């Protein structure tokens, strides 16, 4: 395959992306003999297959970045059709995870049921319970209990 010299001539700073590019080149090499045949359709095909394999949006975005870097380099060297890097679009990466970061409703109900007393002082969390809330928050990666701990001080 004509693209192998391009992979071998990658600069050391591109070594993290080169393994991702080599994966694409192996996939593409089974179907074609030269990078001159590559099109955005091929890139869409491999990205769809990676999505079906269960790759996360972040992994797909890293693969897209690696392919953009590789094809940008190949374009400069005349190893592929111009314009390929501009057409490679990364998937949207959600800013926030889908899973809830706060306590579950069962935990909230337990906390409400455990509150006893009539005055605000009696209902205010004690330092020991704040510490256990803080530890639970660290284990779950939750910030709400940490903020509750700071407010209780």
C-alpha cells in the first residue's frame, strides 16, 4: 500500500495519533491499494463501525482528530485527495454525563426520615454525619454533599 511510507515518516509528537491512523490504514488497506482512493465516505464507514463496536463519543472524537492530523500531513505530502481533513467531523461530546450526580431518591428519603426534632438546631446536621456525607460524596464523585458539609460548618 502506498501510504505506508507516510506513516513511517510521522514526527515523534504524532506518535499518539499514529496508532489510530495505522488502525484506519489497515482497515482501508484491505479494501484499496492507495490513499488516492480514500474519500469521506470511507471515514464515515469506519467511524460507523467503531460506533457499532461501542466506542464512546470521546474515543470517536480522538479517532477523528488522529485522522484529521494524518490526512492533513498526507495532503501536504501529496499522498491523498485534498480536502479530506476538513470534512472529518467529530461527534458531539456532551458537556455533562447522563447519570445523576446527586443522591438518589432513596437516599433523600432516608435522610429526611432520619431527621428528628422540632427546632432548627436539632434538624441541623451534626459533624459526624457531615463527615460520612463527605466520604460518600468522594466515593460517588458528588459535589452536593461537599457543599452541604461546607454550609453546615
